[in-house]
């Protein structure tokens, strides 16, 4: 993770993978396979680790140059940035001190970094273990905190309502989700792919349930 910082132009470094270990639970292995803890974010193209479904670490417009142990990367569209900056992330101290405010939201921090000219970074070919076995409980907590304004995020990853609608339709068709799970299994055989349809349908239901509930002025 430190090697890329020999290049003075590199502002920050991020891991390319979520660690895959056969001894982990199905849900943890599944998140390593899709490159994040959220399949809907993956389908929206805003994942930030390598996904065996999309064959990329993000679908946001970017370019990578292979430097052996890492990719030297930059985003081509500064309005569409994935939610990087959380697990397995290093940034030069002098840069962080300029940008970190009283509160810290990692996705807002990355957006500010990129848009203030720090758009040269490394995706290091190593992994960090993301041990989050309580999949749906964590999703519910995240959704409720945002609806109740416990977390105020300024940057929405460059997403439009139509992007969310298209993703919802894609999942509701059902067959594409099972097809993606099969494609993933062929690339990286693991029974954890069975969880993919469950994760997609379950999270879509959670999102709809809590948002509909909030429209009736009920605390979620």
C-alpha cells in the first residue's frame, strides 16, 4: 500500500479487492465476489472493488495504467465517483488535513479530493478483509440512518432517479439476476453465489419498505 507513494503525483491509495477466504461465511465471501457489500450499488456501477460480475473495480469512467503491483488510475468524469475512502485506504497526511472537516463522510471526502485536483491515485493489487456477516441488518441500519437524516451525505455518486428505476426493473425481471450469479460462479466457483438473488431481492424490498414507510411520516 505504501509503494505507490514513491510517485509524488499519487495522492491516495486504495485496495483493488475485498479479501476472499474460503473459511469465511457465505455472506462475507459473497461480498468479496461482487466487490462490495451492496449488490444494488454494483448494478449502478458505483462499486469500488473488483467484481466478478462486471469484471472491473468500478463502472465509473476511469483509466488505469498497470504499474505491476498497482494501477495508476484517474477518473475521467469528476461528477461520477464511487464511494471510496473507507476500508483499506491511505491518503497523504498533508492533503487530508486540508480537506477533512468537523465531520467525515468518506464518499464526500473522495469527491472533494478528485474535484480539487487530486485525481491521480493507486488501486493496489492487494485485498482487505471486509467481515460483515449481518448483511440485511447492516443494510437496514444504513437505510434508516439516511432516511432519518442521521447521516447527511452531500454527494450522491452522480446518480439520477432513472438510474435507480432501471436497476429496480432489472432486478424485478428476476432472470438477469440469476444469470449474473451463474456467470459469476463460472468465473469464480463458490456456492456463495446462491446468495446473490437473495441479496438483490431482499435489499430492494428493504429499500422500498423503509422509503414507503417514511412517506407516511412513520419513524423508521
